[in-house]
């Protein structure tokens, strides 16, 4: 069971990362910036935010 839960978590993080990349691309296109910079910026900081949220959840023993 633990393996299945882990792979579902990995899948959801992968989907979230792809959505962040798409939103970064859209934001860059709207503001007229280079899309690669927008994708990198939003994906990087989004991944940092997800990692910090996971770390705080693990620290307090909370899973959503």
C-alpha cells in the first residue's frame, strides 16, 4: 500500500509541476517576456513552495 501512495504523490507533484510550467508560459506570453524565463521562474519557485509545504507538513505530521 505504501508504494501505491508514494507513486500517487509523485504523479500529483508531476502534474502540478507541468501546470506550473503552463501557467508560467501563459504569464510570460501575456506580459510579453521570454516564455522560457517565465516557465523557469514559475516552475522553480512553485517547486520550492511545494517542497517547503511538504517539509512543514512532515514536521507537524500533517498530510493533506
